[in-house]
C-alpha cells in the first residue's frame, strides 16, 4: 500500500491459487501445464508442500487417489517416489481391489522438491503473501488482495487454505492462533468468503508428539521393513530414472548402482529405513482417565468436530475402554533428522501430561519430546455449496479445494487441487469442465460425496465408499485416466506414448493366451485357475514387465466379477447422464415432499444420478422430477 492506496500488481493472471499445500501445488501445476498464466500465493515460501502431520503418502484408498493424480499428470506420485524412505503395499492378503501403496517420506526432501518443481514451471509464478480478501464484482471473482495491500487480479481464483482459516491451536488450556505450529493463521479471509455468501463451519484435527530417536529403546518394539522391489507410486518410471528429475535433491553420485531413481532418498542411503510397531499400556489408559478433564476436546473448549476415523488417543481410551492396548507406530521423519513421528498417538492434553503419557508406551520409558502434540481448529466451507467442477455456486470463477472443503489428508487435498486447477484453467480457455464419474475414479467418488452429501466432520476416503471398487483399483489408474490426462493437455506426450505401449502389450498378450491351447485348455483358461500365476504358465512371454503381467492376471482371474460390475456401471450411467435442465423449478413439481424440495433447491444437482444420492431425496422424489422434466418448462 502506497500513501494509503492499494497497489495493483502490473500483470494479470489466468489462475490465482491461494495456499501452497498439497491442494495448492497440484492446482497451480495443473493450470500452468495446461497453458494458463498462473500465480501460486503462499504465506511462507519456505513451507510449500510441508507435511504438517505424518510425512506419509498413501494407505488404504488414499493410495488409490495418489495414483490417480499421477495417472492424470499430477506431481504427488513422483515426489513421493523421489523422497520416500520406506515403501509398502498394504492389504496384499486380500483381493486386488483393496491393495494400497503407502510410503513414509522424508518430510524436508519432499517439501524442497515440491518447491523446486513449482519454481521451475514455466507458466507459474510463485510469490509470498497472505491473502486477506477476495476481489469480486457482481458475483464474479476478479482476484485477491493481500494483507500488505497488494492486489493480484486474475480470471479465476482457487482457494486452498488448509487449516489456516482462523486457525487456533490447543495444547491443554494453552491456546495460540496459527494454522500449524510455528506459523500464523489467516484471520481475515473467512470474513471475505462469508461476504460473498459462503456458509462456513468449524472443524478440528490433531497431531501427535515428535520424539528424539536416541531416547527410544527400539529393542522393545517390532521392526517393520519396506517391500522390495519397491512399489512405486508413479507410473512414469522413465521420468524417475532420468537424471533431470533428481536435481532437486543434492547428491554427489548415484549410490545404488541404478537400483533406485538417481538422486532419490532411497538412492542416497542405498536402501529403505525401517519403521517400528509398539503399543500403549494399562498405565497409558490410567493416566488419560485421570487427566481427561484437562483435554480441550472433553472440557468443551474445542468447538470443531474432529476426524472420526483418525481419533486422538483420548478418544481411543474413552470410547474403546474394553481394549487393553492400542497399536502405535514409530516412524522416522527423514534421513537428516532424528525426529520420530508417533503415529496413532495424537492428543491435545497439556504438555506436562504428554511427557508422562509418552513414557507409558512400550520402548519409550525414557523418551524425550521434541515437539508437543496439539489440536488445531479451523474454518471450512460446507462443500454442498460447490458444483462438480469445484466452482462455488455463489461466486463465479471461484474454486475451493482441499481441507477448506471439509476433507482430511494430503491425498484428498491433492486430488481436489488437481481437479480445481484443471477446471479453473479450462474456464479461462472457454472449455467445459472435467468431471470424473464415480465409476471412473476415486476422485469422482470423493468429489461427488462432498457436493451431494456434504460433511460435518473431516472426510476421509475409504475403499468402502466406492461402489465400483473392483474396477477402481490402484494398479489400473493409468488405464482409466491417462487418456483423459493427455487429452486435456496435462499428461506429457512421452508419458502417453509409454502408456499406449503398455495398454497394447496387455491387449495382445490376453488375446494370445485366449487363443493358444495347451492340452485340452487355453492358456487363458489355465491362468484363471487360483493356483496358477502367469510365471508358471507354459509358453509365457518373459519379456513382459511386472505391471503388464499384473494387469493380465487380474483381468483374467476376475473376469466374471469385472463383467458384472461393468454391467452395473452401464445401468448407473443411464441415470447419471440424464441432466436436469436449468429451467427446473422444484417448487412447481407437485407432490414433491417438502424435505426433497428444500434439498434439491439448495443443492441444484446437475443430473438425476446426483439427485438420487442427496440425503433426504427418495427414489419416488426422483421419479417425480423425471416426469416433470419430460413435460418441459412451464409458463
């Protein structure tokens, strides 16, 4: 601000992204790579891509989201593979639809690489500044204004503020304003969002304490090793092993002889670091019960609702009082730090209680806390106020993504950020938005759940949320989505060429197996037998990659189930593709129940499929809407 006047930045942007967490990074990179002049605005450039909670990517269903983002051309998978220090494939004793990759990352290496990638993107400008309010006129956003009195003007704005909107941290009775430990909250932007008509609520999340490695007796714990060969996240292995991809991570030479991507964390240490499993004790439960009145969650100080599926240790002890002990994971935060993350032990009890509490964990009798655990409350916008494109209904060209929409987790944020960035860019280019269906991607399930059902607690993705999970596997995300990524200009041609070659190899080999006989059966029939895998087949093709072989085995062994699910998808599409016209006035539909009339008028679903999934709307209500649609607009 000069002499009390606003300074307008002399360059206009197509897309302005507010916030540089996992949602903001994917949104900004997607918009820039599609060809839009993009601005990424962060309170602190040194914390771009910071992993505020556990420095881990993936896990059940979350791994599916991360691989889908990668298949479309996003960045989370590559950065995970370059900075992961341990990789595992979870749930392999069950069917392939619920297998899930997970990686423990080096939090600083991940952060530095993401910052480096953003800085090098040609259409992307990265600037430090705290957005204080939106610039808008007549229901259309036009830019943002910072707390320093600088206006950045643009065609579209994507808000990805994470836990920073009026963030308030709690450690026992102590309260401190902040979006995360050591960083200030965004105190003014909430009022601006309310000013344009958005309804905001309050949520809560928490973190566990971090311990110093030397104070832990790991001999009393159970070691947990990574999987070899490494179950990488990214489909684009050629990019990982190309030397230009690794320049963000300092290295003197390749240490693993090409076993791991050059310059990656695994390459630098020539292997994977272990994690450790331990447990709480009866002393843990006793101490929590004695001090539960000091917890802000139980004393009524915290207003926000916390995540149901990632409970604090207080919740675990009180709500599951029949359990004698609870599992805890001790996980390294990086190769250049001795901080240990105590996974499964988040709390907001006073610091003096945390000191005693940690020492009741097996192996942690002498443990020292480096950073105390805390809970953080923050504002979020009810996601039913969004279109499927993630554009707000109350303000044109304004998009929301990440925890501001009521979700939890890096992966849910990255998925929303990618789609918001794509659709903001396409709005600038005069193109229709990209909306993934529930049968196409977990991303489609995530966004559809948010906009049709809303949420009053932090939303977490699970495989059980996807009704078509057999065809939405983590291993085939590229087969489902990479063509879309390439067509919209996000997935590079080199990656698409690699994908097409893989697709063709799968098709040809399945065709050969179905035609080639061995005795009284074809090779395809043999492979369908439970006890036979591809590598035990006669006349197999040993030149095929592991990824191709896996797809062949799944497609043949589960062919009957997949065919049935694909038939269900076709029925789903019939309802999903019937768009509700803009002229529809639910107040004119006779016999429509009051609750359905209110919900439909408020949510304005785009299709009959969306309408059918809204809580409070019955199949009979949908039939009435269908009949009214056939009658056409009424005077």
